[in-house]
C-alpha cells in the first residue's frame, strides 16, 4: 500500500502533467525573450521571473523552467485553498494561476468560493472571467479559459 506522502506526490505529478499540457500550447515556446501583450519580458512558456530582453534559452532550459514554475505556482495556490479539488480541477486552477499569478489567484472570488465550500459548478465558471490583459479582452485568453473551464468541469 502506498504511503500518503507517496500518493500525494503521484497526484501532484499528475496535476503538473495535466496542467503542463494546457499551459504549453497556450503560452507557446520562445527561446528568445520577447514582450508579452502587456509589455513584460517573457521567455520559454511564459516565464517572466528575472527575464530581460535579449535573453535566450535552450529547449532543455525551457523544459526545466516550466516544471520549476509549475511547482512554484502549485505551492503558492495550494497554500490558499482549503477545499477538496479533483486532479483535473487542480490542473485547471494551476494553469490559470500560472497565467494570472499567485497573488491575483489567491485574492480572487474563485478561491474565496472554493474556501467557502461552494460546489465546483459555482466556482469553475469564475475562470471565464479572467480574459483581460492590460484592459483588453484577448481571444487567446478566452480560448484558454474555456479549456481550463472544460478541464475543471470534466471530472467533477
């Protein structure tokens, strides 16, 4: 029988894999730093921490950076959530958190609803509200939020 810690590790690995499959295509991979839609220097799959224009990365560095960022964001959002989520719901929330940031996610109505014990059908739709960047509604964010919403609702 697997220990609780081992089982939790396996679940987390699954969540990271599922979330990574959502994050990667929506973020896209760039081996050269660029400015994102709101002017933040970005590289790989949406990595912004410490990035400056002119930076470059290899595919291996981007793979490692994505895993590191997903783990960091998972730890951040996990600290804010008290309720039970399925692995797919965790993956949807992680993808969203990766995009909007831990601070915004933790202070959101979505997390408040989870922590108040709301049913998934009440909080998963909150994902669809996060489609603006720099005050502009972005088609890519609409598509991403729909994918996250479908994932969130899918195994509940």
